[in-house]
C-alpha cells in the first residue's frame, strides 16, 4: 500500500503539470492571475464586444478540442501578430482552474453570461505562426494565373504576318471595346489555332495576352482526363471560376484534341467520363455574360479532324486560324530571333534554303545544336559545315564513328540501292534536287546509306499527279537498281521504301482521286476491291517505268557505284559533274 501511495505521489504531479498552460519560448508556468493580466493587457476583457465573434464561435462549435472562453481565439491571433508579446502554448485539455475561471466571472456585471465554449482546430502547432492566406482569385488547387505574360509581345514571334493581322483586331477590341459594342458586335468567344506541331501556337496565344495586357491562364487538354466520374467536369468548373474572377482574361487550352475529341455515339461507353467533361466545357462556353467581364478562350491543336463539330462551331470558336509550316520569309524572321547572341559565320539566306519544310522548333534546334557542336569541337564561330552536320543527323540519324563490320559485297549492294534512288531523282523534272548521297558512317539500326534532297518552296497541300508519281518512282528506284544489277536476288533494304510507296499510292486513290477511275472510299466490299485494284495498277505501272529507266542507264549506274565505293560521299557539285560527264 505504501509503495502504491508513493507511486501515485510521483506520477500525479507530472500529469497535472503537463496539463498546465505555458507561456513564452521557455515554457514557464502561467498562473490564472497571469492569464487574466495578459487578457486585460491586450484588451480582450471587453465583453461588450462579444457579438463581434458570433459567427466565428458558431463555426468553431463543431470542433472537438475545448481550449478557452470565446475571446481566447482573438487573443491567440493577436499574440501571433505581435511576437514580442508572451504567447500562450495551447494545452490539449482545459485545466481545472480555467473552468473555475468561467464560473468566477459568470455572476459579475460584465460576466460571461450565456457562455459558449469555443472549439479550435487541433492540433495547433506550438509557437507557430499561421501561413498567409493565398489569393483565391489568382490560384486554386489545379490552375493559376501566368505571371510573366507582360514579357511577351508579337516581336517574340517571327513571321506569320497573316496570323498577327487576324489577332490584331482582337487586341484592339479588348483595349477599346466601346469602339465595337456601339455597332452591336461582340468579342469572339474563342480562337482555335490549328496546324502542324512546333510552329509557335502556344507562344502566339501568350503574346496575344501580353499585347492586350490581360490575365492569362494556361492548361493542357490532358489535365481533365480522369478515370473517376465527374472529376474532369469539376476541374472545368474550377478553371472557369478562376478565369471569370480574373476578367479580363484569356484562357488557353493546349492539345485541345485531348479534351474536344468527337463524343461517343454508343450511349454508355468507356469514354462517358470524357464525354461529360466535354459537355461541361460546351455549357460553360455558352454561359459567358457581358457583365462578367472580357473572357476569351484560345485553343491549339494539330488534329482538327478529330474534334467534335459542336466544340468548334461559331459561338464557341468564332475564329479558326491556320498556323502552317513557315515559308521562306517566316523562316528568316525565326532565324533572326534565335541567332541573337550566337557567333555565326554564314548568311541567313543559306540557312533559309536548307531548312525548307522545317517547323519553328526544328529551326531553333538546328541553331542551338550547331552552336553546341562548334563549342564541343572548339571551332567557333558557327559555319555552314556545323549546320549541315546537324541537319543530316536530324534527317538520317546519328552517325557512328566505330568501324562497321560490313563486307565489300554488302557495301556494293548498299551503294547500288542508293544510286538507284539518285538516278530516278536526276531524271525527274518536277521532283526535288538531290544534294548529297552517302554510304559512310551511318548507324546500321537507322540506315545503311542515304540520299538527301533539297525540297523546293511549295505548298504541301497542293501537289500534282506527276510530282507524286515521281516521288513513288524515286522510292522504288533502289529496289529496281538491285534487280537490274543482281536479278531476282534482291535484299530486304527496300522494306521502308515499299511501305512509303504504298501509302502514297493509297492516298492518290482514296484522297486525291488520282486512280484509274474516281473512287469514293466507302467501306463496302465492292469499293475495297476497286481501291486495291487501283493501288496495284499504279504501283505496277510506276515500277515498270522505273525498271526501264534503270536498265537504259546501266552505264551511269555502274559508274556512280564505283565512285561512291571509293569516296563514300558525294555532294551535289560532284554528282552533277559525274552525271553530265557520262552523258
């Protein structure tokens, strides 16, 4: 019994001391009188002002940890705002003397009549300061405003004068809406930028926001794709709430085809969540009101063909602007922008010529990689040799400096194959000029040889039948040269060429109507058979012409093969000299 009493005598003081409030950074005990003095010092015993915190007390009543009378919450916040004052460390459970404190003042003139116990969130970090509240209007859980749009304007975009002209009126509308609203017109609700990837669609939208001086919110279409029902639609509502609260604002959705793809027509399907997300977007796009401020939606895609017609109709996307691959003027402007601060030793026009068909991202990458190559080889400034080397690596793959274990017979067959491509290109009057042929130091996993062509300035969407036919014959030239040289003993090196030739022939028949007869690509068995027959006729006819041309120029074939085996690489000047000399 004595031992039990001694044990209780040792434990009870420790337990009682743990539940006493402490003050300051040194955790000194705070008595009830000191607690009241702190309250009086900070002016928190003015009980006539208890109505001020009625709403706050009501919300706190749902908490579980009772810590103080109703003024204690305000007192705690005030102490946090004044770190020089002693601060109370909140206990987990209210001590006995604090409960007595409430009953002591309950009978006074200014007492706590109608006392309500205040509940505070637990746990509360000891001696910690509350974090500043984030602005709900500029950021939420998933989206935020871009804060660097003021650094962008249309001088950051090289070329594309027609695109800038289309967007100039939108900028003027945002700046001076009164000049347009008096004529009964409205701001376009949406602008869709469509075209090949890498041409600056995202940059154009950000520059539009910078020119107009409005807020800018950027997101990707894939951010709304979730497996849980309703999550995507909720994020759409969250995004539009952010945009509306920060009007005037431009909302940009990149890779819009991930969000605006055609909806399923099978009712309840596995894509119902994506359909619901798109439906929510369409509803909110229709819900913009003039009193909600200036809000415009911009989107970018390189797959306009897969978009839902309801998403891109007028009233949602009033303007659809095509951003094509840059022409010569635009390429020069892009080169001028990205060549800033780079040590260059070549004419800009030379780079414009060799980058025909490249997009803006590829042009910037060529300049950057060429500069890195010049620095790595300690051969600054950057010249055309550096550019050509980087261009070849992009077009045909990484070169291999290690010696290749290829026999002379295989190397001769490779040379024959590449010369076949070269001869068919040289005889063509409308196909691109070959600038280089090589069988040297190429990674066997990518290519054993190659011919590089300098594409002329032309519209990719407008091609003549003769141009496509010449392109097919150039692709078939390698296989035809092997057959002329080795008979039926052909190799597997033409597998990629045959695949490309088949795709071109199929496109001629089904898309361009260039077959033996006009065929509409219906999925009936009759049309399938007619399509196959037309593709076979085209390929068989063009391959026969290729064989006849190679056989009639057997001398040129043998001469080019022998020279190529010795030199490994031939440039355009050497190719032209050999070809003219043989003639």
